[in-house]
């Protein structure tokens, strides 16, 4: 593993690719060499703004300042100059929505973050008599507070005089990739107003089948299409950086963070899947060049598009609470002092002692989409200790992954052969073994854990010929560890049946009147 704190590169003289990862809590810049290894990292957190319960905002001007600082910081730590950097790739927190004035470059309001639920009433109203599936056929998405289109509509409705300015053509809409690229390529001085197919596919405004803004949906949602960015592929030169530490370097990729991880994990074949284990978990499966409609509770999304090649689609399943459950055990329950302790505690017993923990703290995400569920621990007897509960906590992440994997197989007809994993929780070896056991498939962790930034770097490198093709990227991919299934089939089937029983117990906890 590269040492992130080193001041200078131990990887020779380059050339290099820089990746900007504009995330939910921080912005980072990582410099990669031709082997896909990390040369230098710089990172800066930004403020989380909570104006009301359920509302989450970011100050986009602060984020742009931070991006410039981390780019300069990473280049300086690497001990290189802009001439050593062949391209810049961008990856970003998805769905976070910003409107800004194209003449002044000033945001008209804080960015509304993907977690924000203020569009709840609006999304129900937009569903009319059809409900959440009104635009699912065109967009692959259910109407939900998660996506960017309704957030833009909320701003147009709630910021004084904004709709008139937007219709006049003075306002630009973008997710964070668009904001960073526009500023990077000159801002008010000719900045490129673009987005890529992966980010556009999370707005609810793009038609998945022709990769263009859907005028009918834009009109129905009340979002003037004049303010939307131009949709580009995920790997092509959008412009060159103007000013700053990377002045003159081509800006050559954009991918939403989960799609970037799919790309960084080299999931280039149909059926390849990756799962990112953080606070929550996002699992994506490559479904090749056809969008697969989900009838099993998943999202249909664009995986990536390289230049003028056909777009590659993916099925996506998201789990709300995985790493957050370990934090809850530590902070709310005090059963462990540090997150890694959960593995030691859970390993001190052979099984869960009959206990199952469904962490539906804010309802269930995929494949259930059940907002009225709440967390439950079932199967308790006098025999159960805190060690059994710790084990049930880890198993909850594994079984939730199994449910998504099953939904993917049901929708796509493709069996999961291997699961590539990344994210903070992959340091937990017991969890990784449990995953392999319940999925009945090998689980593989790569050498470079920063797969999101790596995916952005790979796409940018392809765009400028730094790497010739995806085969060259595959050759770069190295496994750090692999876990193979060791669980008896009878045990697996019995445990899964019990898990699904526990999930049923968590549903319908809130009545209509409680919501």
C-alpha cells in the first residue's frame, strides 16, 4: 500500500493522472501513476449545514475553494509539476444539486445534498395518480427525494425571482461534477457546462434509452431545459484547466462516485459486480449495453460510457445502514469502544446464538423500499450475549447484500460469480468471510482501496491515451485478499430463511398516522 502521507513520489518520474474526488464530507485530490498506484493525497472537509430536520446543504463556494487547495496540495506532496500530469478526472457525490448564476459564478442558494428529504411532498405530488413509478420506464428511477430533478424544482419554487432568471437563460443547473468542471475550465470566462451520462442518469431528467434530456419530463417537473448542462460521455476531454496548479491540463472524465468505483474495480464485463461498504452500502452490477428494468426493487442506471462507444448500464442496490450500525453499537450503545473491536467481540463466539438484527433505522432501502419499517433485534433468549449481538450486527450487512444480489440475479438473469469490495468496512476480515459464506461466491478486496478516485483517473487516462484500453486497466488490477465460501448449504439456507423472517418483523412498524 502506498503511504498517503509521503511528501514525494516513490514511484519514479511519471507521467501521472490526477483525480478530484468531490465527496459528501470532503474533497480530495489523489495523484496516480501508470500502475494505478497512489503517489500523493490531499484532503479537506467542508461544513455540513442542517437548516431544518431532514434538510442537508453544502456551501458550493467553500467546496470549490477546497478543491483548488487539495489539487495544489496533492501536486506539491507528490513533488511534481503540472507538466507531469496528463489529465484530470472528476468523481463526485451524486444527486447533490446546485443552481448558479452564469454571469457572476455565484451559487443562488446552498447546494441541496442527496440525503436531503425536503422534496418529499413534491415527489408525492409529481407522482400524480401513478405514484413512484411515473417516470421509471424512461429514467430507471422511482420518484424519490434522492434524485436531483425535484431538488432543482424546489429551488426554482422557493428562491425569490429564480424561475424568471432561469427561463431568461441566466442560471445554470448542475450536480457537483458540473460545478467543479465549469469552474476548473474557466467559470464565467468560458467554462464548460457539461455533465456525464452517469450523473445525468441520477437527475430523473435524462432518458436512459437515448442519453438525452427528456423534454416531456423536464416540462412536467417544471425544470427549464435551458439551464441543463450538455450530456457527455464519462471519458473524453471536456476542456482544459484554466489557472491554478494544473493550468493547461485536460479535464477528461466525470463519473458519479459509485459508478467510478465500478470502473476502478475494472467491472467491465456483464455480471461483474462491486459493493462499497461505508456508512451505507452501494452495490452495482454491470448489465452490458442494455438497461435492465428492475421489478425487484433496484435502480437502473448508467454504469459508464467511454468516448463514443456504446453506454454500459448497471443495476444498483443501496442499503441505508451498514457501517453506521457499527458506529451505533459504539456511540449509542457503548458495547464497543472502537469500530475495529466489533470483529474481536464477534469472533469470540461461533455463531449468532439465534439473534438477528435488522437495522431499519430509517426504513428499508433496496429491495424493499419500505419507509415504515424500523430496526428490530429478534430471536433473543437468555443465552444471547453481547458477543452474539456483535455477530448479528456483522451478519446484517452480509444478509442485506445477499438480498440485493438475489434481486440482481432475478432482474438480469445473471448469477453473481465474484463480488469485488471496497470501502472502510472491508478491513473487517470476519465480515468479508461472512459475505463469501452467505453469497456462496468469492469476495475479493483490491490492493488500492481508493477505487472511486482510481476509477476517475482510469477514465481520464483512457480519454487522453495514457492507458490504451480497458484490458490494460484490468492488467493493473491487483487483489490484496480473497475469501471463499466455507458455509454448509443447509446452514446458509436456514439462516437466510431466519433473516427474511426478521426483516418481515421490522415492516409496518409505523402506521399512516405516525409518518
